[in-house]
């Protein structure tokens, strides 16, 4: 039987994720997933690609608040669903998004930690960031993700990769939302539609991997792996692929750890 083995959200883009026992879905994907993002003074998004230290930022959530902290930096908190201070246009990849800043405390914390003038912004419900047109037959929207609402990985694919590495890595290097166990390695390449409980999920595109996967989540130091090994057997169209981008077809509901996963197509 195929089943759900991990569920992740990343409330702040490129900061550490939160492992959950169950997740609620909304129109943008997993609830609270990448609704916040750090931007520079021009409104352009900031990630581990240019600031690897973001891999060291812990994020926690409670019913009403979000907490951030890191070693040698104090923990601060602010509302999970904040009140806007300043509305601004922000940019993530080629998309311009209506956002707002909401916490001078958070802005200062990130500016001090990253040693660059920056702000933490939130994407309101009114923002409609469309998924890439070529893969968007359902008019799906997404948050501050790299382009799709959900990223799916399988444990067997990671296990297969780890057999080729001198030092094994954890799944969190790939920052998935949903991890499935019980498959053959890279069986997910063949899927088009899966169902978990009442939630149908369309598999639309393999995920191209970048330097973030090479950043050690405990030290923020970048190496050559896993991209070097993946390039030898997972390079297609000059891009290294691992995990699958996906779109959820029901915008309300829950996915629970250990739930059965059905392959419909």
C-alpha cells in the first residue's frame, strides 16, 4: 500500500519547514505554506540561493501566532494572519504579486540576521498568482512557491539516491510538501492523478532542482551533493529533476499522515 509518510509546510519561503501530522488545504495549496516571503528593498524575493543562512531560521506556528528564531538570535513572534502596514508590489521569479508588510520587528530581525535591508511580506487572500499557463488547465493559483501549490516526493527515490552518496541526506533538503512511501524509485514520474482521502491531486511537471538542495540545513554550508550524483541519472533537457510539481483539485479538506494514496492515472 502507498501511504503518506511526511507532510510539510514552509510558512516563510526559504526558511525551515514544519513537519505536521495533518494539513488543511485551501485554494493556494497547503494552508499557511509560503504565504510569507522575505524581500529586498526593491521588493524582489530573497532565498537560500543568495542567502544560505536562511536555512538556519526556525519557524513555529501556534493557533494565532508565528515564531522565528535562530542560534544566537532571539525568538520573536507576530500574528499568523497579520494586519497590513504597507501594501507593495513584490516579485517572485517573473511574477509580480500584491503583498503587504506587517511587522517592523520582523523586518529588523531579518535585516540583522541576513545583514541586508529587507522586509517580511504576506500574501493576502485577494492576490491571485496564477500557476504557469502551460500546466494550468484548472485555473489554479499558488502562494510564494516556486510555481506550483504542492511538491510531491517519494521515500524510495530518496533511498535510491542515498545509496549513491557517501553521506546520506534527509528529505528536507528537497523541501517537499507531501512525501509518499511504498513506491518503486521514481515511480512518481509515471503518475498523472492521485487521490488521498477526498483530495485529488494532478501531477503536472517534474521539479528542476537548484543549489538549495546542496545547502546543509544544520550549517548552511553548500557542497556538491546531491546535485552531482543526481546529474548522472536524473538530468533531462539539461535540468536535474527530483520530485513532482502538483495541483490539488479540491480546495477544501485535509490530508492526514499515514493516509492511503491511490494512483488513479
